[in-house]
């Protein structure tokens, strides 16, 4: 898989992509992640990437030229047309199922916005998918791009140390994760549930399933409702 992140702040994204599981996945050849500065495609002497909105109003709008040229530049580097993704609070809210779907694509181009928004012709001309990571406003799409890249890359086969790890995560089965414990058995008067020390794998599995369901019911009943809807 190749992922290009088009941004005005590559220096904000690059350290994140150079750490931990994302670093390992790149070293293992599972994914190539490249950040490209949209400003490199500005044409005027001020290297501007935004302009005042037609019709007036506050703020600045990200202009078409540099964004189109940046997309065309990275797509010309091989692999042809990518799955294009615009990070915007107006997009479809990103969920685990979306990460799973995107993990099946060969080539992603993520476009991070800044300023008050994108010139609408970026949507019209590039026909990107639009993704939001939640119902709040960020000052730019970079943090959202990092979220999407992380959620996708960790699903690539071989990205996690333990191959079953992703399947045990919260959300992968529609439930929050069960409580986990490690040594010591006693810590400041708090003990580990007996069943986990029993060596009885069936009992452990059943306890974990019950805990996951109960935790999801208390904290995120909406997830249980989603499951019911998905089963219909
Ligand atoms: Cl993708 N971008 C911005 N600017 N704000 C957001 C977002 C994206 N997702 C949630 N809030």
C-alpha cells in the first residue's frame, strides 16, 4: 500500500509516521507513507494556497490550483489514480468499518485542509471521499489524517506483532474491550479476578465476553444498537 498525505504542515505529520507501529510497517515494506507540501505547488511569488471567498465573508478558502497539482503530482509517481480522501468536518464520520474497507486499497491520497474550507471545485473536480473523525472542529485536517493512517495501517497483515491483536480490539467485534491485567497478582490491595488465574480457557473466554458486553452496555449502548441494526 502507498499513502500520500498532502498538507501545508508536513513537519507536523512526519514524526508521527516515523514512530511505533507505523514505522515498523514501513520498514517491513507493508506501506509507504509520504508527506507532500501543498505549498510546493503554489505558483505566485507569495506561494499562496488560499484566497478570500467570492461573495465576501470571513476567513480564507483553500484554492484549487495547488491542491489539484499536488494530487496530480503524487498520482503521476505511479499506481495511477488513487482513492482520494478529503479530511473535513463535513465528511462521513470515520469508524472501524471504514478503516477496514480502506485497508483493502492499494493507494490512498489524503488531502488536509486548513482555513475556512476548500474551494467547492476541489470536491467537484477531484471527486474525493470526505471523512470527518468526529463531531468537533479541528484547525486543520492533519490530526485527522494521522488518525486515519494509524487506524488503516495497523490493520495491514503483519503490521502488529501478534497477528490476532487487531481482532481482539475494541470495535473490531462491535464491542468495547474486556478488562485486562498483568503482573503482579496483587497491587496496592487490588487483586486480579480469580477466573483469569484459573487456567480454564473456556471460563476465561466466557468471562471476557460477558465483561465486554456489560462494559459496552454501560458506556456505549449506541454500539449495541448499531449491531442490532447491522444484523437486520
Ligand atoms: Cl477531518 N478536519 C477538521 N478540520 N476538523 C475535523 C475533522 C477533520 N474531523 C473532525 N473535525
